[in-house]
C-alpha cells in the first residue's frame, strides 16, 4: 500500500514566546506542494524502514544528478514514519509488522516538513492496509502526537495552523501557485532554530514583523484573489532571522526576493530552504 504526502511551505509564520511545555504558540499558513514523499507499507516478518531519493531530473546545481541527500534519515525507531506505524498499530490493535519503503522527494531537514510527510503517509498507508476505520479525525489526532506539522501533512492543501501548528482551518485559494525553491547544501534542526529565536528575542535582536492578525489578513486576501505579487509582498516568517543567524540561507531570502521577476521570498518554516 503506497501513500503520498506533500512538502509544505509556510507563507506566514508568527511565533509567540516559548510556552511552559517547551513549544511556541504559532500562527502560520501552510501550503502543500506537489513535491512529495511516497511511503509504501508491505507486510513483513518484522518492523523495518528503508529510504531512497526520488530522481529529480529538474533539480539543478550541486550534487550528482541533483539527487537529494537522504543520509540523515534515521533507519531505526528515530524514524518518524516507523514511529507512526507503530503508534497506529498500538492504538488500534489492528496492525502487524510492515516494512516501510520511503521514496523521498522532499529535502531532509529543509523546513519543508519532510519527516512529517513520511509520518503522515505511513499513517495513511497502514490505515488502508489494516482497515482501522479511524477516519481523518482519528488519524489527525494520532498525527498531532507524532509532531506539530504531521496533521497538516495528513490534510494537505492550504490551511491556517494555530497552537503548536497542529490545529488547522482550511484557507480558500483561487489559483494554482508555482514556487521556486532554493535548497541549501545543509539542513537545520528545528529545536535549534527555535532556541536561536528565543536567544535573539531575549537579546532584543529580532526584526519587527508587524501585527500577526494583519499579516494573516494580507496572506488570506492574496490567496483569495489569486494574486502572486500580493502574496509575495505578504510573505513573512518570524524564524527567518534565527535560521539565517545559524546558517546563512542559500540565496539570502531578501536578495532572492529582489531577483528579477521574483514576487517575494521567504525562508520556509525553520529553514534553510528559501521559497
Ligand atoms: O512537534 P515537533 O516534534 O515537530 O517539534 C520539534 C521541536 O521544534 C520541538 O521539540 C520544539 O523544540 C520545536 N517547536 C516549537 N514550537 C512549535 C513547534 C516546534 O518550539 N510550535
């Protein structure tokens, strides 16, 4: 059984301070991309996982044949897809061991929720294989326990996320959106980027990003109107300064946004990918 889950970009990411549980209260807008990971679940004598890179004929730049580097993906229970399958089996009592074969199209540790996509696809594939009957709501609840971005990877399309990012409301869009992604040769750890965000906030060194509700209204209006220039102007990410402070973004989001023909540019999520 094979399921596909999308990469995401964050069109808006507004973060509050660290909460008592260690997470940050977010107001974000996710958009799912056609760029995706496939996860195939096959009944097997024991639980296992393997990973390979999807061929990327269009990917230019560094790396042999533009292949993604998947060496950072864990092949034990640190793998979020395997954790997802084990969780579903435990919660429903329905599962028996599977081998998960992950075909990655989404950059690893790139701020595009690749690990979350694998978890979402594993949930959907195993759910179909085992006929658990959990439905979208049941799967979303399990997804939220696996990671803040996993519920969005289950739902896809375009949505406002609040809480840790796990509470979702769909957003109306009236166009097909095309993105240019500038991939970095390195990844960034999400906890490290949030820690840097806290440090910059404590030092008063974060650039002012404006009122979150107004930023959301601008993004929603651009999506509704199908206006890429307006959306480009409305892109913003509170984590951008932290991501750029830990590792300079590939093209530099501000420079990329001023490139001829560009409507705007932003670091996606915790970076370093620039959309
Ligand atoms: O939810 P997930 O496991 O993907 O989060 C990874 C880490 O990112 C968390 O442990 C936390 O350090 C950070 N995070 C956060 N606030 C969020 C989401 C993630 O601080 N809303």
